[in-house]
C-alpha cells in the first residue's frame, strides 16, 4: 500500500487469529500494534474499530489530500 501510492502517509490494518484481535498502525518508518483483545469478551471494541474506520475521512485513513494521483499512459 505505502510503496505503490505516494499519497499514503500511514495505514491501519487488523489481524484476527482465532478470537484474538489486534489493530496495527503503519507509517513509513514505524509499526505499532494494540494490545490483543478477545472478541468474545470485549466485542464492542471490534465494533468500535469497524465503525471508526468505516466513517473516517480519507485524511484520517492516511491519505495526503494535498496530493493527486496521476496515471501516465505507458506506450
């Protein structure tokens, strides 16, 4: 994601293993992850993550809104 799109300043990801969930943050030189949480005991945490990511703006999701992607014709 970061390598192929210069507009990306950072990205979020989510890993789910069995019932354990972690939220990850990646930027160009740092990777940080949350403490793992069990989806069965704190399921509203996962709902909150999905709602926050689903309603976030492009800037909140890591896009540099001052840049524009330009596709060049390859001949």
